[in-house]
């Protein structure tokens, strides 16, 4: 069925009512029930994996398609769905950071961006207007990789240091570096300016964003940096002692971070007071790669006891439900995006 026929039959009703989808009179090729089904909301889900694999679901996780978009030796640690048509996924291969993006959801992959002499990719995010930002390093030099046109990347080098997480927040890309002058913001000319420093060497390995508020997890110092005004000011709060926390997410009214010591999940309603909660996530995953939140659930990715790539979800960190299991390997990250069914076909 042509989408043009469907679009011609959409009539928008008064405020706050659902769009009406009608078939043209006498059009035997159009079925109103099928049209309505196409325009229902679904969730596009993408999961990054090792062995050059990613998995994409167009139906909210009911089924997944396995894809090897580029180098089969790449191990993907980050994945983002930019919109209903584009996915960007990154990790490392034998050369260094390896990033590849699609222009038709799970097909039409552009040539990969691959930079030499770098141990790993530290972060990947997408801006509100669809630009990609990622971070890694070239030997001891931190690097930020940027793309505002699919398949075309540029590289900027902030100050020397090991990269931490990079992220998009309150209209700007941020890059973190493991040193005392650790947080940098991207300027309009593409350069980076320092915006936050600390007396001790700081490494940010987790970021959780809640509107104009954000928490940055300082792994070696067991601290959380908190802003509630879009990054204008930041304050630090203790997580505990010797926790090695990394990865973070916000959802269901609280921040959460995965702490390798234990291992355990620490949560906070305000980003200031933190406490352990729930059941050890190591009970379902032998290795944990990421923590995220979507559609009412926290998701953890990694490898299960059978050696397979796996994703579990939880509401409260007390009970975990298997959300996805793949072949042998590791699930590096997960992302999802609500979309109209007609746009993801």
C-alpha cells in the first residue's frame, strides 16, 4: 500500500484528539483498519554487540534482525537511534575507534569512520538536530569526533588526557577528560572550552540526564557531580567508599548508577543522597556493559552466564526480566525510539 494514499486520507481532529485516517471513497486498495494499524506508535530498538553485530527491532522488541553493518571484527560499545531512519553505532576494531551510521534505519550504511592508534571509544551521543558526537583518544591525546552530515566526520583535540564520557546536554556537546580540568563544552567554531575543574584527577564514566538536571559519575573518587540549572553550576556529593561506580541513568523519579564493588546499584532521588538498593545485577549478567532507561524500565546489557549477549530490564532493581538474548558475545549498549509504524517500514 502506498504511503501517499494513506497520507492523503489523514484528517486532523480538534485539539488533543487522535488523527483520523480515512480511505478515499471507492479506493478498493485501501483498508481503513490497516491504515490505522500503520499509524499506531511502535518502538524502534537497537542493541550493539561484539563480533561486528547489532540487532534492530521495528516492532518494540517482538522480533529482532541481526545486522553486521561493517567490519565483522568490530566490537560495539555504544549505539544511538538518531531518528526513525538513522542509527549510529560505535566501538573499536583492530585499528581503533570505529563508528558507522545508517541512512535507512537498518540499511544503507555509510563508510565507517575509523581512526588509528586509539585504545577505545569512550562515548557516543546524538544532538537534538541529529548531529553525532563521539570521543576517544589518539595514544595519550583525547579526541572528539563530530558529524553533522551522515558519513562525514571531523576530529578536534581538547587538552591532553585520557577521555571519559562525552554527552549532549542542554543544547551542547560536552567532552570529559581524566584530569583536574575535566569538563569541556563544544563551541560554535568546533573547539572546546573548559567549564569545570577539580583539585583531584577526575574521570567521568557515567552520565544521567533529567531535563536541565544532570549527574556525572566520578569513578575513581566515588562522587557525583550534580547540576540542576543546565550546567551553570555544579556541586559534588559522595556516593560512598571504594565503589568504582560507572554507567548511570535517570528514570522513574530517580538516578541510578552501577557500582562494580559488590556489584550493586546505587540510587538517588535528588542526585545528592545515594544508597544501595535491590538485588545484585550480577545475578543475571556475568559482565555488565551499560545501564539505560526507556519506556518505564531500566535496562542493563552485557553477557549472561551462558556466554551470550543479553539485555535485562527492571523497574526497581529487585526483579529482572530477560528482554533480549543473542548469540555468544556481549551486548554493549541499547537504545530505543518511539515512532509511527508507517515511518519504520
